[in-house]
C-alpha cells in the first residue's frame, strides 16, 4: 500500500510551517506554485509540498527565499512588472514557467528514484540517539559533527557562543580537537 501524500489543503500549511497565511501565499508565489482549486478549497500536490518543505528547511537554516530561488533556478518576476502592458502574455509566461518547473521537478524526482530505488528512509530521530550516546559517554564532538547532527552550518554555530541548548541537550565549548576544530561537550539536564 502506498502511503504517499497526493495533495494537502493550503489551509493546513500555516500549521505545518508555523507561519501566518499571508507568509504561505508569499512563499507559494515565490516558488511559482498555483494551488489547485477543488470546490471552495485549494490544494498543493506532493511535488509542490516537497518544494515548500525544502524552502522551509532552507530558511530555517538561515537562507533566504531569494537564495533558495537562485539555488534552484527559480525565476519569479515582480507581479507589477509582469502585468506590465500585456497582462495576458505575462500570464502565459507564468504558466509556461510553472509547466517548465513542474517538468524539471518530475525529471529530478525520476532521476533520484533511479539512483537510489530502494534506499531506506533515514530515521529522523537517529541524531538524538547519537547525542544521547555522546552525553552518556562524555564524548567531545567537533563543531562540524555537532553542526551535521543538528543540521546547522558551522558558521551558524559560532553565533551561539560558548553554550547553547538544542533538542533537550546542552552543548558547552570544551577546548579543541585535532586540526584546531572546537570541541563540544554534550550533556543532558537532570529533570
């Protein structure tokens, strides 16, 4: 049985991303996504949802919508300039861009499936088990290791200072590892 999502109502997206409705529509517009209307409800399909998820993760990691668009080759024109003197041709251009984007996403999705047709889904909680072991064993982790586990950039970690908390763990700078990389002691607060 296939448990994949075919479509998601747009009115559920604010809860999914913890954003206000206007921010959802701003992202939809930036990605060139026009939800499908069925009756009085609007939906995004699974492919569009993946793109929205990717944008959300990118922004959470410190990126911007414009950087995401650039990295994915998504070109969106300003609505005012797109409407210009010929609103109809701008509409056709937008429709063509959406069609091109949809085709590109289909090709990339097929390509990814062929590269790893039977790749198991990664355990989203595996990083917590690793942090638990590090805390129990008293391991000193490199900045790059902590950054990878927490899905942060090493530069972003520098902004946290000498001590920070994340995912129920406390990270404290504890010297340096070989190669000059900062070491972090992982502990878990006693409850």
